[in-house]
C-alpha cells in the first residue's frame, strides 16, 4: 500500500500543469503522449516507480544492449557497434513490423550521464542512420530521439521515465502509428520490471 501511494503522489506531482495526455495506466505504469511541433508523429512518455531496488541495478538492464530483444517489444538482433567505456555506445537494432509493413532497422548513439551521488541518471538516444550502410531488407529509421531518466530516493525506490519521439519512416501513416503509440512504452517498462523481478 505504501508503494502504491508513493507512486500516485510522484506521478501526480511530476506532470501537474504539463501538456502530456494520459493514454494508459495499468500495473503501476503510466503512459502519456503529446503532439510535437513540426511532426505528425506523437511523442510518448512511460513512467513507473520500481520499489526496493537501486538505480545501479536498473541501469544495468537498460544499458544491456545485447539483451534488448528481452526489453523492447518487437526488437530483433541487437548489436553493439561501438563501446567507449561503460557510459557510451553506438548500437544497432532491427524492429519487426506487422504485415504488410516492412521491418525497420536503426542505429543509435547512447550517452549516459550519472550524478556523483549515483542517485540520478540520464540516458540520451540520438539516431545515426548513416553510421553503417543500409540493408535492403529493412527500412532505415532516420529520425527519432529520446531519453531515459532514473531517480532513486532515500527509500530505495527508483522512478523510471522513458521518453521518445518516434518516426518510423517509410510509408506508415502517422494516424496509424499514433494509434498504437502507448503499447511500446508500456511493454518496455513491463519487460524492465520482469527482468528486475519486480512484476
């Protein structure tokens, strides 16, 4: 009960007065979306609070590129293309799309910033579509950026916020993509909790 009240309090205060619209709320996960100026694709934000855990433990799963197919829905063949220390990588992903839409692939630069006290981390994702040659069997995702924000409080609760503004490219109407936008962050955060044994 204590964890449930904490989650409700944190989420209400985090988004007070914002332009985010709540799209889904289930199993301690809230998904918000908003329109983005200059784009027909909406931005999403998934938020949850994971109890009785450290930020380091959560960060270890989020940065585990080789197992991204266990974190992100419809992800295939994740690969690290470049690793520079613990907090920087460039990675490659393939994404399965529903028939008859062609599968996507993408390359992202991932930078992690960690506060000195180890209680706050920010991960920034930036697309690098020309880092490797395109594969004719996939549509290369050329746009879309996002962040992870992690905050650990004094009671070992970690607030996780996963925010992204996708642009799948190709010939997918934005109204179709926007209609399913809440599913990705919800499943991602659900998978994160499962991997951390915090269902």
